[in-house]
């Protein structure tokens, strides 16, 4: 029995074919012209019929047949990355590097088990909780994009289970004794110790710190930079007297970035992490990471009696009660507060 236009068809390819029944779906290429596209190949006529009926119930578009996860990511990322901050983009790209194992698979044919396998592999590789959660977040974003365009009918990422994984790195902060040791190391020229000291007095995230250009330093005595949140972007961080000589030393290299390589370019995170690890070992804290410096900055400001508002401004935390920032007011106020830290 002939099917009505637009409802597809099933073709018997002959008994010599392992999957002898081809399912084709119809679409209106232009007024008066119907075309067909292969949807699937099946072993039995019944399986082919069920495949076609499922497709018709899904209201999927024929032009979306064959759309892979990689296709979805390409379109989604082009729009998303134009608006997202550099830290967010880097996080999404890191997650996509792991999800790209499914890049060439048609999104309609991806299963929950396929997605779960990515997450399980993350755990097996020892990735931290944050990285694994980011992978699931990217899955959710891609499925949302696909659902809004009727490419799929269900968000399979909602059924993916996250493993019980602790933080990848131990969180911590340096105490006063360790800070005195770090100051001594920086003064004596221990490689990269001065950068750790700068981090401990500015509270920058390491990605923010490495992204500071020579124009981020202002002769009035402050650094301006930051990312990740609206409150954190372009924030003002006073230069404490204890770190100013080291900043000047780095600036004298004349690089495009304050912390730069021999060519004056930005130091990659992995390279900086290696240098920092040597400093941490010398301090007696081999487990420490650059993020310890941000915790150190926060705890030392708190213990020194720095006002909460100033701490939030320096660290880039949002404060719903503050709606405007004025550079001259911030600098005078924040500098005065930061000097409370010895």
C-alpha cells in the first residue's frame, strides 16, 4: 500500500542484504517537489516499520538526519564563545576535548550509555569533581540547543550520573610562618617565588594573573584585570609595597604580559604550574597549588581586619549592595584596607 506524501517509505533491497529493509523519509524540497533521504537500514520489515513510525512521532526534520554531535557543537560554540569570557571558553573547550569521542556520531543515535561512558572515563582518569561536572554541563548545553531546534526530543544528559569524586586537589592556605619563608625565598631570588608572593598579596586566580598584560599595571599603584564573573572582570587590585619591587622587575623585561617568557609572551598554565610546584616543594607543601595563594590572600585579609567590602572588591566577589565602581574611590579605599595586611 502506497503511503501518503510526507510519511516516508520502506524499500526492500533484496534477500542478499544483511539489513534488507531501507527506511526513507520524505521532505518538501520546494513547492511541488518531494525528495527522500535514507533514515536507517533494518533486518526485518517490522523493525523498519517501527523505526519509521518512531521517526514520524518524533516530529524530527529530515534535513537534521545525519546531524552529528560535532555539528551541534560547531554551531553552538560559534554563538556561545562570542559572548562568554575567556575562562568559560577554556573550560568548555577542555570538556569538548573529552566529549569529542562522540563527535562523529549522529546525535539522534547517541545513547545514555554513550554519554555515561564519557563521565566514567573521566573518573577513571582521576579528573576532579569540577572537570567532570563541566563535562555534564556541556552535554546539557548541547542537548538544549538540539532540542530547541527539534533535532532530538529528549535531553539524555539529565540521565547521566556523576560519580562520587572528591576535590582533585587539597585546598589550603599558607600560614604566617610559611609566608615569611616565601618572602625570604623571593628576596634571595628563588626562581618564581616572587610570583607566588604576588599571588598571595593580590588574590588573583592563576588564569587571571597569567593574563595580566603590561597595560594592566598602572603607575598610580594598582593592577586592573580579572575575569570569570561580572564583578571580577577588570577589577582594581592595589599593589602592596611588599610585591611592588617584584612587579617592577617583571615589568622591566618589557614583555607583552607582566609574567612572561623570554619572548615576552604569556606563560602557559601548565608551564607555570611546574614552576610553582618547585616553589611549593621548597616551602614544604608539595601538595599546594597556585589556588592556595588566593585562599591565602583571602584568609590573611580577613585576619588583618580588612573590611568585607574591600575583600570582595579585591577578590572579585559579587556584592548585590554595590552597583557602581569609581576608580579613584576604589583605589584610595582598597589601598588603605590592603595595607592592614603585613
